[in-house]
DNA sequence: CTGAAAGCGCTTACAG
DNA sequence: CTGAAAGCGCTTACAG
C-alpha cells in the first residue's frame, strides 16, 4: 500500500520495476485516487484560494484562467473567494481550508489581509503587488511601461500631458505615476501637479478626470489614463466637449482590454499578459507550499500597442 | 454522534431541546465540520461544476457570481470547468466528481454534452437554453425582448431593419431571430432575408455584418445586433463609412454589458440580470440533487434600456 | 525498498 | 429519538 502511495505521489524510494508494475496496473484498472480520502488522510486540502475584490470582470477572468491552468496541472483545486471587505478575510476559511492563497490587487498590499495570512502561516503569492520585496508572484514593470507611453507622447510634441490615476491601494496606481514622472524628466518637461488627477480605474473616473483636466486654463494636449476603462471615459468626455481624438487630444490607456481595440478611436495602450502572470504567480505559490523557502517574484514582459488615439500635438500648442 | 450529524445536516428526528444543546455546543467550541471527512464518509463531493465554453468574459464573471452565491449558501463548492471541446466533456470528471453541473450556453444545447450527463445520471441545470422543455434552470424571454426592441425601431419610422445574428448553437440566436420576425409581422413590414446576416456574438462579426448590410442596394436604416459586442462592431463599421449614428443609422444591441453604456453613442439594448439568472439556475440544480423530480425552468424579467444609438428613420428613407 | 496497522473525521446502516 | 459499530479510501508513522 505504501509503495503504491509513493508512486502516486511521485515520492522516491520505489524501485523502477515496481513503479512500472504499479503504473501499468493503475492504467489497466483505470484507477483514480479519491481526492476526499487523500485530503482526509493527508490533512491537506489540495485547495488554492483565489482572493479578489477587483471589480474589473475582464481582469478577473484572465486571472482565473491562469490560476486554473497552473493549479490543475499540479492537482490543486481552485476556490474562488470574493472578498467583500478586507476585514472579512477570515470568511475565506469558512468555505475552505486552503493550502495557499493567490492575492490579486489591491488585496496584495492590504495590511489586514497580509497580517491575517501571516498569522495563520498560510503560504500566499501576489499578482502585481506594489511591494515586490519579500513577496513571491509575478509583475510587469509598470513604471517602465508608463514611462514608454508618456515618452512617446512627448516625442510627438506634447508638452502638457495629463494623467488620471488608478484606484488607491493598487500598486499599479503608484508605479504608473512613477513612470509618468520619469518620462517628464527624461523629456525635459516640468512636472505640474495640476495635470495629475485622481481616479479609480473606472470609466466614470475617466469622464470626471478628463473634464477637470480639460477645464484647466492651459489644458493638456494628451492624457495618459491609468487604464483602458478610464481612457474610454476620457474619450466620452472629449466627445462631449466637441474635441476630436487624436487631432485635438491624444489619449492612451493601459491593459489592452477588449474595449481598447473596439472603441472609437482605438486606444494606444500597454498589453500585459495577465493570464500568464496569474499562471506564474500560482506556480510560485505551489513551490512555496512544498517548501517554505521556495518561490520567487518573476518579472514578465509587457508590450506597447499603438493604435489610433494618439497623434502629434496640435500645432498651436507647440508655439506656446 | 448520529444526533449531532442530524443537527448539522438539518435532518428531522431531533428533539428541539437536543438540537439547541448541540447548536450551542458547536458555537461554544467553534466547531466546523471537516469537509473532506463529510465527502469521504457521505460518498458525495458537495461540488457543483460550472461548465462553460463561452468566450465572453463579462458574461462568464456575472454567471460565476450567481453560481457562487447559490452554491455557498447551500454548502456546495464551485468547480470551474472550461470545456475546450464538447467531446472533452468527460475531462470534467478527471478534476471533480461533482454532485451536479450548471451548463451555460451553448453547452446547454449540445447533444454530446447532454448525452454524457444523462449517461452518468448526473443532475444538471441550464442557463438560457434553447430547448426549455424537460430542462431546469432559468431564462429570459429572448423572443419577446427582441420583438420589443425591433418594434420600437418600427415605430420610429424604420422600414428596413437589419439583423446580425448570434453564434450558432446558442439558444439566444434562435429566439432573438424569432422576436425580430414577430416584430416585423406586428408592424406590417415584409421579412427580407437579405437583411439578416450571420454573426458570432463578437465585435468582429458586427463589423463584417454591418459592412454587408450597408452595401446593399437598399441598405437598412436600423440594425438590431444580436448582442452589445456585435453592436459595437456595427458602430465601428458605420464610422468607417462616414455614417452618423443615430442620424443616418440606428443601432441596438442586447445584454447591457459595460461597453454598452461606455461606447459612443451609448447603446440602446436589453438588460438581462445574468447573475440572478445564474443564481436561480444553481438553486434549481441543488433542489434536483436532493430530489430527482424537483427543480423547474424559471422565467426571469428583462428590461429595455433606451440610450443614444437609436433615433427616427432618416426622412428620405421614409419617402420610399 | 515493502508491508501491516492505525487513524484522518465524518456518515451510514442498525439496534435499541 | 439516541448510541455504538463499521467503514469511506487514502496517508502516516513504524517495523522489517
């Protein structure tokens, strides 16, 4: 019995001949280990919780695909845990006794959540956290991507470039602002705080933010929205004001969600491979479950996507 | 022991006083039944599989929310099962031994899938199937909703109304065409097959379909797209042709996805409460798991959403 | 490297 | 209505 168990779980100390005989017999009998029995006897759940409170459906489904792929390939089950409030992080454990947790932003940087996990000594991995040190998971270099985007605007002659920020608590909010400022420095443009307004990664914050920016005495000729939904809101506000994009105003987003390619004009944006990032994050978690010292924070490549929403700065603005 | 088990599982034959004593003790000890042990001893998984092959992320996440809500409230776990090919329906059972399955379109009407489930005598419920008889689950009256939409176009003076259909295999594709034809009859308009083109519920099919329709000798003045993504594609094609919506062309979609309210112009569409429908569908499944004769097919209400993409028919078209 | 025993924490008959 | 026994199908020590 123990020998068969060893073969199933890929443990050492089984002679090759014995292993082969066991595997052959398993195939012949079409034997599948009973998950419930393994869990009960082994005192582990083989469950991975995906904790989320991110409202974006597109983002979440891409994450789910990646987590699912990684967990299945290692015989883990996925348990979805929408977190209504970070204080309710413990409600996870009512529905599951997971072997590990995958955190999505902004839960990745929520002190209450992280403390609860640490207290239980439960392994966890983070997708796109703000704080990348002492964490395992995956991320893209948001700052570099934002810098590339804004630098491209500057090269097209834009001198006043607005930024509508992401939602508080999201690491991406901070890193994308860092990249924005870096690009201004690199392009020799001044940093004007009035050109940076708050946002929430939502369509509505794009509308509000753009209205505020475009009402300035010296309005921007380009707006870098923290994500595509926000950028879509900017397009809406621009249309309301009778501005033509990109002739009168350049706009860029971030994420390359489906809407980015479908909206008019199509958005220049940054593509991040969310499914792949989620898969890698989950793989790190699984390594850590096996060995508390294993797992790393992996950097994943992003890609700039050039579409219709960006053009040269209006001629009159250049003369200023 | 048996008595406690009865209390936990809400079974009869426990004196009220005894029940209270058990419940009090459970709370005092913060006792939670071990799911693995229940599964092993009870020979059931307490798992519900959500099977899907629908590419729309928005739709799927709404479905997940509803299925999750219903299954949690009845102590079931949700297992996500993306079905690459209907022939691979059996791959579900590699990862789970579910007590029941929730089917989403177009799997709801896939004969291979349904046959596999019947063969295993596994309870299942359907969300928006084409065939509503002999099924349990939830649906909206797609035909009535489509009829309302198209009738509204006719009342605005449109006499040539195009339709871009949904994807093959989806019940909604058929029912929405039924409603379209019904509206034409009700409005006394002829049915012209050249005004109905194929589609796949995708942005790209909207672009292609609209190009085809607008290239007709007598092009339509209004297009009813089978869903919002398709309608977004229609807007794109219209813009390419220099047509102004709704002045030159009226467009309506279906589903009221986020893009419907964000696109320019915002789409007139039908809102269906997908999360609620998924919740009800799962509840039907849970009833059927308990009793093979229980469960029903519930009709859920839809709502017409009037926005900017629909207007009166162009004056010259009325003179025809 | 392999086998026999004990036990994971419940549910299911079954006896009272 | 309640209790004691057996068993669900594995894994974990432990002996050889």
